[in-house]
């Protein structure tokens, strides 16, 4: 069994602490646009929260779409991007378009942003969630 991140939208308050800490951990800045986990909420029309991140899916749509072979599955069974191989498909970001789960994001001029489960550590997003809406299940 492989490790996975699980989200419970019923517990999420859309505080974005997970995204802020993800961006700080990976890019050294508090910037939701640099986060590998995205919270989308609609409190005006109805109370809907969606938590998007890489599900480490079996289908591996992003990996199959990458013409540079920059996306691979590591020894922990986590889908990862080799930053040195990625050329962003000349700005087309084919992997982003291929993901059916909205779990990989454009990073204009740079390789895309995708959850790698914090490279084997317990993901920072799950550690900081004050309502335990995120749970890291180690495989």
C-alpha cells in the first residue's frame, strides 16, 4: 500500500493555512499560488469547499502526457516531477491539462507545482491543519 493524503471537506474551514505552509515549505514564501494544495470555496451561493491536490492516482494522466519524461513514480510510489527535465512543454503545461483531478498547477515560466507528499516526511499541510481536515496515511 502506498502513502496518501486524504481530505475531509466537511471538516475544512477554508482557512488556507495548509496552502500557505505548503508554499513556505517548498518555495520559501507564503503564496497560495505556489501551493500544491488548493482550497476552493463558495460560501455565497451555497456552502461548498473543494480541496484539490495530487491524488497520486493510478491512471497517472500527468505522467503519460509529459513528452520530456520529466514525471515519474519514485521508490515510495509517489508521482514526482524532475525539475531539471521539465521544459513546461514550451508553456503549454500538458501535464496540467491532462490531470482530471485538478491536482497539478501552472507555475508560469517554471516547472508545474504538484504535491510530492513532502518528499517522505509527513506533509506539512496535514501537520498544520487546525481542524484535522487533512490526514496523511502512511503506506
